[in-house]
C-alpha cells in the first residue's frame, strides 16, 4: 500500500480541539516573540501586564485548525520522506485567547510530481461557542518517493514579484533551541530533534519546523503591515522551498500590492536562500506606515 487515493474529496469526521491562554503564549514564544527584547510584543507573550490585553498571533490559526490526533492516515510510506510543502489560511474572525473549535478536514487532491506526491488538504474550523467559521486552513504535504502513479500534476497560480526593491524588509533571529520550544505546541515530529531520523530524510541535522518559519514570517508581516493589530490580519499563504536550521536568521521582504489590503512576500535565510516563496498576505486597510514595528526593534536588539 502506498498513498490511499480513495481519500480525495471525502470529508473526515469532525474533531474538536481546545486551547488556552497558556497555549497561545507558548506558541508566541515558540515562533520568536520577545526574542532579543522581552519587553517587545508583550500583548502576545504575557497575560497580566498592566494596560496590555493578551492577543493571539494570527498564524496560530494553522494550529487551531489542525487535528490533535494526527489527522487521517494517508497510506503506508516512510514518514521521514514527508515535508511540509505549502501552507495558507484565512481568518474569518480574530482568534480568541482561549476556545474550542470543531474541524472538518478534506483531502482535496493528490498530485503526481514525479519524484514525489503532493497531498493537499483543506480544514474548516468552526467555533463551538458561536457556531461560526473561525479558520479555513489549506495545507500541502510533499512525500518523496511516492510519485509516478500517473495522476494529475496540479496547477499553480501565476506569481511574480514586482520589479523593485521591497517596501519593508525585516530580519528576525531564531535560537539554536527554537525547535525544542516550538514542538511543545504539538508537532513532535522527530525530524526536528532526532539526528538519526533527520539523516534518514537526507538532512545533516534536525531542521526547524516549517510552521515555525511560517510563524516567524507571520509576525514580521503583522507588525510591518497591520501596526501589530491581529484584527486586521485576514490571511496568508506561502510555499516552503528550503529548510531552515535552528539558530539561523530569517529575512522577510515585503512588497505592497496594487490595492490596499494585499502584499507579496518572500522569506530568506541568512545565506540568501529562499525558504518561503510565492508568499501573499491579505489584511484590512492600508499597509502600516511605521515600518516593521516591534519585530524590527527586537531584531535590532539581538543584532546589537
């Protein structure tokens, strides 16, 4: 048995997931909030600072919409060959500090990429308290060695960066132990901590979680485009193109769109390699005029 192609188009059973204030705080620290200057980003890293109300980083939506039971069994293959290929989400409402959702996940496609297979899923998380949709998450997983089954290759949306310098550019640090913190938010894949398991996947050492890189990038976008206001952040998409090692710095380059409320981005590691490509983000209102805000201040503190 390889991939189970009968899953395509079939909705899974609803699964509930709850989170607390502490879970949201742990996630924020796991994606680098407060790194370099713990007095920055206190709205996301604390719950009891005078005059500051706790808020939730928008990219936590991806975890909210995930199954805690590991999702559906896609088939029989070596899990060391599986990497996160792409991730997008839409926020229908700002995330509450604590809550419970009921999520239904559907495998929307299995695509033959030759050297491997791309499995695409969509998850819709509904707030149990209100009955309203909270998050729609779309994810792509690339499984090396599972291609060649003769299926469709899938289509890609046209994407091209503007032929000019970025409007914002933010460099964010990660710590050597970043994966040890991020995994406490639920992703215990040994690829990110076990040297032997990482070697099976062709990596010289454990790599940072793709969704950690995604969360660091989301923080930069939030502060640069939305004046750090999660209520303005509506959605984000990016394609993972290269791994990141814990401890490497990430630079997020941002190009404002032709209309208010849209932008494109690309994330690179410190050697210039692109790690998130084809990035796009949507938000309410015009882009912030104050630059990268808290993230840039924290980055400068680390550099200094």
